């Protein structure tokens, strides 16, 4: 008959914890009683903790949503087209302005335009001999001399619609048209125009002064003209029409048909002035 052998229970695994008394002694000697004084557990070997501020974290969308994110983040296509169109228009306008400035500078260097000079050649006055009359109707034939000798390559087109006036002490005596004609470079032209006035009257004091000046042989008159002109460079190139204003101070020896004027100087004004000087 065989003997039965009962298996013996396995011995309990050795416990790594120290005996109760030992734990109490170690806790009493090395560990503070309050749990807040316990230090943090050190990380396991090979583990690092890196702290980055939240505002410096770059969020990258997933690849499947990157295209949609880029489309939403970009400005609208209509706004982009409008911006490109405005930039193109500004660049084109700036380019045209630079080209125009270069063209004007080249024309100035080649032709060197100058303003013409004017003077009064003669005056034939009628209707001012009877100063005692309250209402006068003066008739004046004026011969005006225009000199374009300062321009060697530039001609002047005097357009229609100009006016010539003769006045005394601010009172207009007569007015008439300035004829339209072309003046070539280095040309001097003398033309005559008939001036007419009506309803001219002088106060008593001014009438006496005018009689005294006529007796002395020095009556001051003012001859003014406003003429639309155009410059002609060569045979094709011309400028736009601008108004030229001239004012001549003259003195006549008498208010008669055979008056001899003495020019005291003429001034010329042009607006805009840039293409003259």
C-alpha cells in the first residue's frame, strides 16, 4: 500500500516592508509628521518634464484639414482682386506721370519757350475832345506791336476771342477785339484794331485834371489785352489754350487822331506760367 504525501503550503513571500516597529522608528526619525512637508517623487530614470508657455504653443491642424484652414485664414478672393487692381492702377498712373514729366522736360530743353513782348505803336483817339459833354462815345484805333524774337523754335497761335481795352484813371474808354493770327519764331507783327466805347462820363474834378494833362502834353492811358494763345512746337506739337494778359502804360501828347504814344512799359502774365519759363 502506497503512502500518501500531502503537499505542503508554500511559504509566504518575503515582505519587503520592515517590521511595524522598525517603520515607526524610521518615520519618527527621518520623516516629518505633516504630509505637506513631504517632497515630490523624483521622476523615473529617462523621463523629463518640459514646461512651455501656453501662448508659445504652435497648433498645427491635421493634414486633412490643413487646406480648409488655409482657405479660411486667407483674405477673401474679391478683396485680394480689388487690392491688386488698386495697386496696378496706382502704378500705371505714377508711370504716366513720370513719362509726362520726362516729355515736358525734353520739350523744354529742345525748344526753350519764352513769353512774347508787347508795345503800343500808335493811338488814334476821337470823341474825347469835348470834355464838357456829360456822355462821351470815344473811338480809338490802336496799333499793337507783338515781338516773338525771344523764341527761336517756338511759334505762337493767337486765338479768337481776345479783347483790347483802353482806360484812363480806371475808367474804361473803349474796347475792341484782338485778331486771330499765327506768329512764327523770331517774328515781329504789328496789327491794328478798332476800339469803341459809349456812355463815358467824368466827374468835374477828373475832367479838370484831364484838361490840365492834355494842355501839358502828357495824358496817361492804360492799354490792356487778354488773349487766348497756344504754343506751336514744330509743325505738329501744340499746347493747350491758355490766357495771356498784358498791361501797357502809355502817355499820349493829346487826345486827338494824331496822338503820339510813349510806352512806359508792358507787363505780361500767363497762367499757368510753367510752359513759358
